[in-house]
């Protein structure tokens, strides 16, 4: 099974080209689910698992993974999947890294890996409601024509198991700067409703309002509309926080598009992503992001915000 993920270097080249690879699997129903390969460290046959008394009810136990104990989350239960289990055997584990933490997801049958484009990835239909655990859907060619694949909102799953504190350290706050921040607006771009909520709650604590979009394409259209109306983008928003991976247009492509349009090319952009590593830092430099933030760090969000406000004030007084 490790052969599925053997060519990591090749896969990293997809990021920044508005492309991705998804790992497809089953959870004991007719549905096919997927995760972005770039978040996946390894796929294992379920090793020996130890129960953890007092753990969250979605955590089936812990395993020893490369010398460390990591939790194993029953993904079927976590996304509240009901209905027949079709002789379901949860005997595989996807080891993932999200938001600087490593965890495993207990799943059933592994299908395959598919190379696709973010432009072919769509948000879930509004009829799915606000409580669904999907961040996107796509259609993949199959022997029967097309197969609907549902991409899971892992950040929402984790947020229901791990408490994410949105409070900000008081010692961090610069009263002079926070006074200037009151009433400022920031564009927040993320396909995960949970991630948008986390950023919104954090920024609201320092008096900053958020304008939110679910993907890079919609964010770019909003920015272009302001520019077409003759508005100065930097008068509309102080800066933009954007996720890296989103349906239709990812954060890298969004940044590149902004930089290529002289009407908005100076917009301050921070990439707020659950991806990590030197590759991501290289991509930030390549497309021209101003800052890179690993989710979810309220103090770091506010630090970037205050630094940006200082830059604006200094340029005004120069």
C-alpha cells in the first residue's frame, strides 16, 4: 500500500498548477470519499491498536507510528455516516498531517489515486445543508461512466474532537495598533466553514470585520468587481488571508492572479494553510505571498494583522 504514495516529489509539483491528487476510499456505503494526497503521510493496514480510556468517542484507540503514539479516528462515525455498512471492515488507516498534528483515520477499502484539477472540484451543493462534512465534490471517470467523489472536510472533523481556542494573548496586543484596527475589513478565503469561523472569531476579538469567500475563484471575482468599479482595493480591505487548497481555484493561483493585475497587485496576502514544510514556503515565494501561517494559531493571525497595520501607518506618515 505504501506504493500508492511513493512519488512524493512528483506530487508536490502539482501544487501551484491548480492541480491535486486525491486518494479515494470507501466507508462501508455506496459513496466514494477522498482526501488530498498532499495531506497524507502514509496508508497502512490497521496495526495493533490500544484503547484509550476517556478519549473522545470518535477515537477508536492509539497506535505506535514511527516511535510516537497517535490517535486513530473512526472516520465513518466522525462524519455521522448512517445506513448499511455493506460488509464493512475498517481495516486500513490513512495517516495524515493537518494543522501541525498527526493522526490516523480508520477507513475501509482503499480505491486508488486520481490526478485532477481544482477547476473540476466543486463546493458541495447547498441542498447538503450546513451540517455536512464535505468540503467539495468532484466526478471521476469510471467503468460505469462517472463516479461522484465526496472530499471530506477534515478540519471540521478535527474541530469536533480537538478544542481550538480562538482567544488571543493579551500581552501580544499593541493598544495603539488595535485602536487603528477597529472597523478594518479583511478578506478571508477558505473552503472550510470551520476554518472561516476560526479566523472570523479571532479577528473579531480585535475589532476587525471579515468578508468571506469559499474559494479562490469567488474571491478573485470580488476583487475584480471592486477594481472594475474604480475602487482602491486597499481602501476596501486591509489584507487577505487565504487557504492553499480550495475548489475551482487554489490559494497559490489566486495569489498569482492578484499579482498579475496591476489594480490589486500590491494587496497584502497571507497564506493560512494546514499544509506545512519547506515546499510550501517555496511556493509562497514563487507566487508572491507576503506571509505564511500554519493553521490554527490565533496569536500568529493577530501578529500578522498588527504588522500589516503598522506598515500601513508607516507608509501614511512617510
